[in-house]
C-alpha cells in the first residue's frame, strides 16, 4: 500500500509538477502489457464463451428456453468472466515478468544505482507499470467481452440452430448499461491490483536467483487471490447497494 500510494502521488501530483513518469516508458509498458497480451487473452476468453454457451444450452434445452443462451452468455461475460479472465491472464503473463524484472534489478543492485544517479526508482520503474496495467486492463476487458460473446454466438448458431438476430436480441434485451460499466470498473481495479502487487514483490526481492523465483511466484498467487477477493467485494457492492 505504501508503494502504491507513492506511485499514485507521482502519477498525480508529480505529473502536475512535471515530475511524473516518462511518456516513452509508459507507452512502452502499455505495449508490452496490452498489445502483446491481446492474443492470449482473446484465445482464452473465446473458449470460455464457448464453454459457457455449451453448458447453459445443455440445461436450457431441457426447459425449451435455449433461445435465452445469448442473455446468459452476455451477462456472464460482461459482468464477470471478461474482466476476470483478462486480468488473471495479465497477472500470470505480465505480472510475473515485471516481478522478475524488478527483482533481478534489485538483486543486481541496479535499483541502488538508480538512486545514486539521482533517479527515483518508483518514478522510473513502478509508476509507469502501474499506470499501464490500470489503463490497458479495461481495454483488454472490452475486447475480451466481444470475443467471449462471439464464442457463445458460434455455439448458439451452429449447435442450437438459433438465428443471429435471436441470439443478439435476447442478449441485448437482457443487458443494461450498468452491466457493461461494472465490468470495466472491475477491470481497472484488477489492473491496479496486479500492477502494484507485481511491482511490490519485485521491489522487495532480497538475495539471489532463488529470491527472484520466489517473488515471481508470490506475485502471481497474490494477484489471483486479490482479484477474486476484490471481485467478490465489488459484485456485492453492485448487486446489493448500487
């Protein structure tokens, strides 16, 4: 929390005073976190959409309500699984890489070298990555929503023999703006958590190569737990309060 607070102060007050992170570093991290992760996120969410459609259609067929498979897929993907799967993949792919990268720099005393040269390590290493995670997670979540819905669309059209309009109409009629916005808000929070946790464990690495591996593992495990706990809290907030 202390590291996150310091990074947020740099991103807000520091940027206003022209002491924020370099735009070049932020864009580079956004490319590594967002663009480079797009393929694997789409692949995973596509098959998740297929599985949801197949599982729900199996039960809906028993009740003769298979035309509502689009509504189930849309609600599930937009509210929960789109943001959740996208950020879990980010935590496993990019969070581990960032923890290992910063941890290696810490072990090799490169972080101390930055301090000696008068460069703030949090401004140079942590703030750009947290900003990139928080920015790119919602973008990937939006793309994941479309891909997951498309996966369900294929099952509905080619397995259940629904027309494209039936699938889309039932999905759209069952959704409200809140469903989409809640997923985007969740993904931004998840991205903030993953970025700060990865940077924290990398920044706290002490020792040698074994310590780097341990920090990487802790980063991934902690990120997944934090995402699921935060998802449960925010789901309760959106369902019962807002």
